């Protein structure tokens, strides 16, 4: 039985561009696909626009939507607050941000709870937002897992894994995410929650080690944290600096982010920094 996303989903431009030539297949995984008119204007390639136009003619589940009409004083006041919060994060004078701005406003005022985006600025905004934190973000990693769940052949399952690994930059394995998803009944989306859980686990790890070591006179929290960072080498599944790169406010480009040590992902300096994190932590365990 095919697993589909039944709730309406708004699609951001970066997802559409990454699935160029495969949009009909992508949309087949959803019961209700929405694309804001501004996003269509952002999709610069005429071939993608034509592809979407052809799909719309044949599939009534795919629709182009426009700005919401705001009525009443209460709704206008809420709109003003939402507008301010969005403009504090997104530069709407930059045409690249205008699509996200209009899409999120449409979601808020039309009860849409799912947005498909690969922009880490959008991820972080939704996670920390006052007015938009009830929106969940479907990433390409979530889509890859959805493809994997619907696969009836090995090659299709390999496609899902490959897509996940490519966009996850091999920072942690598909199997790690799969175990997390299975524990959560394969509910989609979950990737951002998975990422946030990993960051929280790291923070708890630092706090736990710092508390114990400081009591024993082995150093401050900052020194312990520095030691843990220095231990994060070679293990693509747990590199601490790759976690930091997710939450660095200066790092908004998913495809070209720089970690806290100013390393480009997987360049020579980055590879030097990595080591088997788990093994190093086990070696540092103090006997009680």
C-alpha cells in the first residue's frame, strides 16, 4: 500500500528546482500540492515552469495559490505581527526571500501545516518562531525516506537512500535516520526533529561531562567542550562541527555552509578535524 501525504503541502522553489524533470513523480506522493504564485516567478528556468503547467492541466491536485485576503481587525492585527516576524528574518527586497515570505504568510492564514523546503533559514525560522511554529517542514531527506517507503524494488530503495545521502552530505547514515523514523511510526516529516534531537543530545553530552569533570577538578565546561570538539574527527555520522553548522546564523546556504571552525564541508581541513567521536568519548570515560 502506497504511503502518501494527505495534508495540503506548500512547495518552496528550491525543492522544485532539485526535482526538475521528476516533478510528476514527486507530486504523486501527495494528495494536495500547493505552489504560491511568487514561487513560480522565482523558478527561473522556463522548462520547470512548463513542466509544472503541464502537470496542473492533467492533475487537479496540483494548484497555484495567491496572497490571502485579510479581513477584520483581529486578522489584520495578527497579519501585522506575522509580517513583522517574517521581515525580521527574511529580506523581502531580495527576490530570493520573497517566495518564502509569501508562502509562509499563505500557510498561516489558510491553515496549511506543511511546507516543503530545503532552506535552513526557513527551518530555523519555523523552529524558533512565535507565530509559525505550528508549521512542519518537509525536507528532501523526508522525501527520500518517503520514496524509500513506497519502493517495491531494490533499485527504488537504493534511489531513496542515495537521495538521502546526497542531501544529508553523509553527516549521519540513512540507517540512523531510518531507526529514528521507525521509532516514530514512520511519521513524515521528522528530519528537522531528528537534527534538533542530535543537537540537543550533543548539548546534554557537554553538560553531563562538564558537570562531572568540573566536580572532579578536571576543568571548566568550556575546556570540556573544546576537548569534545577536538575528538570529533573522521566519523561522518557524528562530526560535532557539522552540527554547529546547522545552527550558525551566518550559515544560510545549505549547499555551501561553513562550520564553527571555518571549514568548508569535506574539504581537507574539515577531513583533518574529524575522528571517531564515539570511540574517543568511550576512552575518556572516568571510572566511578
